[in-house]
């Protein structure tokens, strides 16, 4: 094992005969697997300097619902008080849904700073990306609420020179993210 005892990442590669096309009829690349988006678009000599995603606080609503469900089930005496047990079951279902939704949202969102550009990707089947060269960035604005400052999340607005703006919502460690963009 390499990487300090961690197993190396595995990618699926499908061998292609020499002279055969390496794309499906739709233009989809064969052999790329389900790796991170940034790994598929890096240019020669480009390196990832910093990666982040949506802050883990997005799990809070689901976890609160699950805690409420547990409290309702305990208070119902293990189901003796049926209406309270039913409310607990509904809260439990809502909590599971919200936790899975938050996990999926974090899984399909990538935000990276490379040696050449900032890349933000959202989506699974329908993908939306934002890429801007570090040379074309005019300013980076960070907005944090009081809770965001305490727990380490915030919104980052990347302003480009003639490129428009992009606000990246609820990312973890927004100051560190900004510093990786502005420090050259």
C-alpha cells in the first residue's frame, strides 16, 4: 500500500484495439470510469493546488430530522403512543431522504484551483461547469454569516475580467479557497 497506508485509487480502463475508435457513437469517451471531473480535464503540466466541495453543514437538516425521529420514538414508549410513533417514522423518512440528498449534492459538486485556472462542476447526468483562467480573475469576494464563520463555510464570488462572475455557494474553508486563487 502507498500513500501512508491508504489503498491507491482505482480507475476502470477498457482496452481498445489499435486503430479502433476510442469513443462510443455518441462521442462518449471509453475507459474514463467515474473519476473526478478535474482528473479528466487537466492539461499537460497543470497541477491541482486545492480542492473543496460543499461544506458538511448540508447534512444538518437531515440529522436534525433523524434526532427528532429518535426522540419521538423514545417518547412514544416504543410505539405505544401511535400518533407520536407515526410522527417519528415520518421524521425518520424525511431525515434519511435529506441526508442522502445532501450526500449526493456533495458527491456531484467539485471545486478546484489548479496551477492555471479555477474549475467548478455541478451535476451528475446534466453537468454545469465554470472555468476561468487565473490570469482573468479580477477579484474574489467571500461572504460568510456568523455561523459560517464559526463552522467554516461561506459563499465565494469569482469576478472575471470580461468573463462574468460565478458565485459558489456553501463551500468549506472559503478563505483558504480564496487564498489559493489570489496567491501566485
